[in-house]
DNA sequence: TTTGGTTTTTAGCTCAGGCTAAAAATTTTA
DNA sequence: TAAAATTTTTAGCCTGAGCTAAAAACCAAA
């Protein structure tokens, strides 16, 4: 049985919650899919009947294996389309989310595997999030920590973001922080916990703690 | 006001009929959008109210300028996605129609213009149909005639098809007829009106009249 | 011009997926 | 543990887009 776009969005939302906090309550789902809790109850009943979701009244929802499979495929589709939009169509990284959200509902395995091959099997999307492979295996990003965890003297490479809202991404653009760039943390200002990063021992970037908390880095050898 | 996928399909169908036979009757529309005439009546009323269509009961439908604009954009989107699927994702030309039908409803001008640029502004889709430009101008295919019009001795290049059903396209594949190939018509068999084509004065292809009627060609200099 | 056939419209129904408002269940707090 | 607050569910309604069956309009031929 084929899922509607709307149903797919619910599966994706449950998946996100499972991966994150753990529990997909009715209300958190409502927020994610932008509907009322009443509508969520309704949809969860249908998805349960169809075998995508395990759900008992007042108990929250979990995905069945096939539901999880479906959700991972959606994440895969979403992230591959984002790569396409940024790499091939030269969209800014803050502008691709909503388009990918539309594209992810198109076609099936065939299309997405061809897209994957065309893009040469990218491992990460433009925000540094890992792209599940064709078998649904999500490669975990190794050793990634928030930039706010770094201490003076650390060398690191920016490898992702926790917040991929347009607002935050455009802010990073203004600081010319982007994925793959290498920095050394040369100072941590006690007053407001802001950090000073150097790039190639020359350009300085001043990073507020609020920003650092949402930037993911990998420490590199001294 | 944004159009739904369904509404877009109606506009495209009316456009097709206008370009072809001329008159978009309720019944012919029903066939094209795969709905009943009753549903068509219903939708035409809505599209008329919204200013996309001119329509009076029992009189058939015509597009308003903005409706036509919308329809041409859809054709553009459809054909550009077909080019993408064939050129970049290496789909066979007989397998792209239904995917393009889904993709054509995604995003707006921005996306399609970027796709157009990425594909380097192709003039024709994989079936040889012309792709309207960003201003909605449809470049007419010059001098194209049906292959069944050719006479013995004519040299020509295959430039399009009238029938782009999977069945027909796969049949052409079997005859290894594809767009851009040059032939000379060396014989016309009176018995069943089938034709014999040579390619580069060596390989022979036998083409039934039924096929020839659906292959578009351009005559070339002797 | 009247009769019959075709096409279109109307009327009323269905289904998916939303919504609100109120009721019920659960959890928290006093 | 009882009251208050929160969350979830139920009930009933709406909209878009389709459907069928029957009525109405139109066209054509006798």
C-alpha cells in the first residue's frame, strides 16, 4: 500500500522524535507536522491499522520496522535532493530545505538510487547530516562534538550544524563559517563565553557561545 | 493564488487540446485528466472563477492568458525534468514521462530556471519536443514532417515522435531508431507501404507505415 | 418539428485530511 | 489523595477532488 505525502510526513516526524528525545507524543508530533493534536490522533490510528506505526491511546507512537524503513528512505531522499540542489543547481544551503521537502515524496527507490549514483554517493548533506545508504544504514558521524565543548588550543574542522534554520545558516555565512573549514580555538572570553577562532593562523572569527553550541566540529591532531 | 497539482493538470490538458484539435470539450478533458465529465464540469467552474479558464456551460473551455502562461510553464518543467532524467540519471526515454509528471508540480520559476541552466538550456526534450524558454516562448520545430511523407531518395534526420508511449518508444529502440540518426529512404514497398531506410549506406532498417507515420524527420541536403 | 442520441450538468455521495470544542484520561501538585 | 493542570480523544464539521445516476440541454435526422 502506497503512502500519501501526508502520511510520509508523519512517519518522518515520528522517526525524528525517536532519534532525538525518544518519545513521540501526540503533541510533539502535532508541532512537527504542523497540525492539531486531534488530527494527529486520527492519522496515527490509520498508520497503525496499516502497520507502519505501533500506537496505543495515551501511550505515544513508535515505528514498526517497515515504518522505520520508510522513514529512513525519506531522510535519504531529502538529503540527496539537498545535495543536488546545492551542488548542481547552486542553491544556498539555507534555501534547500523546503524544496527537498517537496521532492522527497516523488518517485521510488529507482529514482533515488540513480540520483545517489549521479551525485557519486555523497556521505553528507549540505548541512553535514549523514545520508543513509540504499540499505537504510545511517552512517553515524564520528567524534562530532559541539564547538562550545572545545578548549583553548584545540584544532578542529567544522563538520555540521545542530540548527539548520535559514536564520542560523545565514548567520554562519556572515561569519564565513562553512563545513570543512579548519580552525584553532585561540581564546575563550570569560565575560560572555564567546570564543575566538583563527583560520589558517590569520583570519580571526569571533563566535558567541550561542552559535558555538549549534556548530558541530571534529577535533584534529595538533 | 497557488494552483493544486490537480488544477495544474487540467490547465495542461486544456492547453494540449488547444494546441492540437482546437476545442477542449468536457469529454476530451475527462479522458486526458482521467476523471469523469462530471468532475471536469466541477473543476472548470472553479478554474473559471479563479481566472485561469474561460468557460460557459456547453461551450467548452479555453485558457485565459494567465492560464496559458501557467500551462506553458508546466510543459517547460515537464520537458526539462525529462531531459534531466535521461541525460543525467540515464533513464530510458520511454520511462521518464510519469516521473516528470510528478516532478513538474514541484517548486516555482526559480527551481526550473536553475535546472534549465544546469542542463545548459536544452532546446528539445528526449522525445524531440521543443522546450519553451523562460519567457514562455515555444520554439516551433522547423520543417518537421512525418517519415511517412518521405519519398525514395530522400535523406533525413529523425527529430521527433508523434507517439511517445512506452510501447512505441521501445519499438523504436528495437529498430535502433533514435533522435539525430541520419537515413536515406531507399525503397518503398507497394504491397504494405513499408519503407526501407539505410543508415550510413550500410545498415538497413525496415519500417512499417504505421511506425513511419509516428516518426518525425527533417529532410537534409542531398 | 419532433424524436432520439450525445454531451453536459446537477444532485447527492465518498474519502482523505484537516479543524474546533468539549469530554475523558492522565499526570502533577498541593 | 484530591484538586488542578495537561494531554489526548471524541464528536461533529469543512474543503478539495473525485464518483454515480438522473436530469437537462443540445444536435441531427427523419
